[in-house]
C-alpha cells in the first residue's frame, strides 16, 4: 500500500446564464483570487467542443488549469487547438447490463486523436449494474492499451463504479486495464476506496475531486468525499495530499503546451505541490 493518497482538486464550471465566455472570465478571476488551481468543464448540451475551447482559453488567462470532458464525435482538427489551452482531457467509459454504453470504435478514435495531439487523458471506468463478460471486455481493453502504449498519454485510469457483490472482480477488471496501460496510474473514487480493502491496496490516487468554491483555498480544499476518506486514511497511517490535474511524471515529461506550462509553473512553487520538483527542460528556456 502506498504511503500517501493523492487527488486533484477541481471546481466544476457553472453556467451562470448569458455569455459562457464572460462567465468563464468571471469564474477564472474568482478561482485565481481563491487560489484554486483547476476547473473541470463538463459537457452539457450548451457546451460543444468549440465552446469548451473558448472557456478553456478564458480560464488560462487567469492562471487556472482547464480540464475538459471529451465526448465521442468531437471534431478531430480541434484537438490541436484544445491542446494549446487544456491541461487534461477526461473520457468516460460506462458499462451497463454487461455491455458498453459507448461505441468502441468512436472511443478508440477519441483516445487516438488525443494522443496524436499530445493531450493527456484520464480514463474513467464505470460498471453500473453488472460486469461485462471477459470476451467482450478484453478486446476493448487490448485496443485501448495499444493506443496508450503508442502515445503514452493515458495518465490515470480511474474506477468510478462497481456492481454490488462484485467488488473483488471489479478490481481485477481495473488491474487488467492497468496491465495494458503500464505507464498509467490506477485510481478509484473515495467511496470505493473506503468500502473495499482490495481497492485500498491497489490504488494510490482518487483522481479528479470536485471541491466547493466557498471555503476552498490553496491551504484547504473543501470536499465531502475527501473529508470522509481522511478519517480512515489517518487511522491506517496514510496521508491524503492534493495534486495538480497532471500527475508529477507528466509534468516532468513536458506533456503540455507552452501556455499550459506557464500556468503549471505558477503553481508548482507552492509548498502544497512540492512533488512537482522536476521540470521539463524546455520550461527553462
């Protein structure tokens, strides 16, 4: 078991009505004032890929690291533009009644295009009510692994949901994906970590955790999920620490644009993020 647990605090972008770009500018100012490093842009019907890019651009102007939820069918040429002002993309792969709720071919295209444009990804796996048969699951996992190995851009694989009475098998399914993505960190949501000893021994990260805007700051990120986990973690001698959306290894490798690099650099000298000691050489230029 790891000596510490990490999580990436993010505030969820909220549409206040009116212009989304103007809302993002105001939101960015508030996050900067409160010293909250990152914001996740979830994709409702009003936020298409182009709008997500514009919101990202507004947040970066205020030294906030944007995290963008990616969806099947996102426009391929826009990935290059998104990379310039996005720290991380997230991809959800949910399974229901043992079948994928996504189109595997379109999922591969999404992962491929992110890798081709050097955009790091967090892959989130959710088993809603039952586990898929291995003969369905393994070919999809194998293909994801091939793409992850080709580009090395899948930084975290997070288990977000498991069916009742199948927690042990769910861990094995996560481990199967981790094996084909050896450069990726294994992660699970705090509730799964609390409820399952096998998960506690398998992961050392909680992934992206939404925090409350009110009360959070660089010294104190307020999130119910983390506060509940801290009690158990402390009882077994674990420390829970915040991190930036990019894990330290990806920061050291320089997996980001020059604009995102400048924003990262504005946060990595903070004591709370001291694990980001190693900088990419090109940041010294």
